[in-house]
């Protein structure tokens, strides 16, 4: 039962972290402009790849002129989001350190399969499942909660 509580506490922390970061993005980033820039850039990339596939040198030359301008706009948009990340970096690092100290390398969640990718592991046998440590479970839940909340709040394209 300890594993269930640990997993839920870590999930709750990642959920609150995701909410905080996405709400801050909503307040500090011009999402309309950011989304328009990303949409324009994605359309440009699609057009550029098509011109490459067709080996249309004239169209490629025209697109090359447009590339720098779009890349600058995308860079500015990404920098705005990065600034928000810097606001939250220290509090998140402190929270992560505290949780790492508390949970250590103990099993906090279970995986139906064994895996080991760098430091992210589920390799401790627990019955018919494999135990995950705090870092692995936090990264997994953080990725999914950020993605879901980002899509729900429309802070992610």
C-alpha cells in the first residue's frame, strides 16, 4: 500500500507543477502570436520539404529568403516560453531535491514491463511487476500531466 501512496503523492506534485507552469505561461506569453508563428513555421517546413522532394530550385531559393525571418520569429516565441521556465526553475529544483531526499531510490510505482534507459528504470522485481524509482515515476507523470494540461489550457500548439 505504501507504493500506492507514494505514486499518488508524486502524481499530485507533478499535476500541481504542470498547472502552475501552464497558468504562468498563459499569463506571461502571448499565446495567440506564439501559436500563429508555430503554425506558419510548420506550413513553411511542409512547403520546404515538398520543394526539396520535387527538386524545385526556384521555389527553394524563394523559401530560403523566408527561412531566416521565420526562424527569428520562432526563436523569439520560444524565448518567451523559456523565460517562464526560468521563473519556476529554482522552486521546482528545490521541490525535486526535497522529494528525492524523501523517496530516495525506493520503489514508488510499478511498471508491467522491465526497462532501463539511462537513469530511468523499472528494474526491481516486485511480484509480477517491476518497480520504478522516484526520478523515473516523476519524469513520466510530469511529461504526461504537462502534455494533457498544456493541451487542455491551449498553452501547447
